[in-house]
């Protein structure tokens, strides 16, 4: 594990925002739509599972239709542009930082492939300087939000007089393939949902709210085949192995202990955990691997129930939920991406 501690300081989250598209459906409704698409009856979900809420950019009837790659890209651009603009405007407004002081824009998205990336369109819309640095991140998947925080911290340690804007926007519903009857595709349709998050970072501890103290990443190469997307005929096809929770459970504790040791801490020094809401089995694997009390992961489970897994944007919903709940103290933030990468951040909420 490469140390990112350094002497240059911390980053304060001056403003944060999340957004979801306007269409909602319960997990029961998604399940029934899948059954109609597959042309056969499927077992009923348990009441708790079926009541979970998902947010989608388009109605279920549209999402269950076949799309060409061009149709998928057009739909992604339409919806991702709107969500990204919304969360960035709100985060900047809440931060109170003039747009001209933002020196870096980090844009995270793995559910659409477009060049130029979304950040290039946002810069003039948001009133940012034309010479602002840009860092688009695609291939880190669900881990991209936490990795984006790390890159923002790196930048502010090098340029403490500037600020950084991070946004993550994901429309995974558009990657559903009605003709793909694989377990991966079925599980993804039930787990993922659409959403966006953004944060404005500035150097220093700041005041009340989130402060980012320390970041790290660990690569588990043997986990590469368990998580990701493949760009195939007809668009992106999800890779979501049923063995992923076992991989997480086998490797997470060692990664976390090394990360905390690098910061001069241990798990005993952690007051709360902000885990990416990847699904019940993933959150359970985190709980078991780290020996956590169930209540420490309550925010992640709550976000999954109300918003599903919004990929890289999901961690912003967890951080906002913890802030609303009045969480205080040192928070270990965890997310997973293709690679398999374990993305870690040590934050403090005051």
C-alpha cells in the first residue's frame, strides 16, 4: 500500500449534492417486468426485498426494450447530462466557492462511453475557467466515487490555493439487455439504479461537515473476473459474479488493516463505516470481514433499500445519509471497482 498521508494536509467537503431521476419503481415492479421480458413466471420476492425503491431515467417498459449501441449512447447522454449538471450546480452553490476558483474537475461515469467526456460540456455551463484541469474516470466502476475523492485530495495537496469539483453520474438501467438471460444480467437489473452525486473540495479542515484525511487503494488481481462491464455487440454487458462477496470477505480485512496502519490507526479508532451500497451480500461481506456491529453499516443498507446501487455515485448518498443522521467522528469509507480494486478513504464528520 502506497502511503497518501503526506505532510500537506486534508481536504474539506465544502459542498455536496445528490440527485436521482424522476421515475421510481419498487423491486417488485422491476421483478415483474423481468418476468414478462423473460416470458415465464418467477418466484415472489420476500416482502422486504420487494418494497425496495429504485430510481430510473426511463419507464420500465422502455428499459426492457432492445436498444442499439447508438440508442443506448443517445439515452445516456440525455439523462446523464441533466443529472450531472444538477448535482454540480447544487454542490457549487452549497460550497459558497466561486466557480473561478475551481482548478480541477473530476468526472466519474462507467455506464456510458462518450468522447469528449461529460465534464467538457459542463465546464462552460457551470461558469468554470477554460483552463481548468480535467480528469475523467471510467474504468473504476463502483469504486470511482471514492477514487475520485482520493484524486481530489492529491490535487489539493499539490495546489492548496485552489478547489476541486468531483461528480459521479451513472445510468446503469440503460445497460440492461432483455435478450440476455444470464444470472449476471438478472441480478444487475435488481441491484442497480440511476443517480448522481457531486462534491466541492478545498484544502484544509474547514468547519462542520466532512473532512477527507487519508486515501488508499489495493488491487486484488484474482478478483478481476468477478466485477465489471464488457463492451460487446449491442452495448455494455455487466459482469457481476456470485462469488464477489467471497472475494471481498477474503481480502478486505488485510487491505483495511494495512491502510489504517499507514495512517497510524486501527479498526478500534473507527467510529463509523460508509460502505458502497453494492447490495445485501456485499454489505454483509464487509460486516463479516471487518467484524463490525450491524448498526455501523445501517446507512449503507438504508441507501440500498431506498436508492439501490447507483454505481460510483452510490457513496455520495451514503455520506449524505450519515450527515443527516448526525453521525460524528472518524469514518472509514469503502468501495469496490473492477480490477478488483478496493478503494478506501478515511474521513471525519463534525
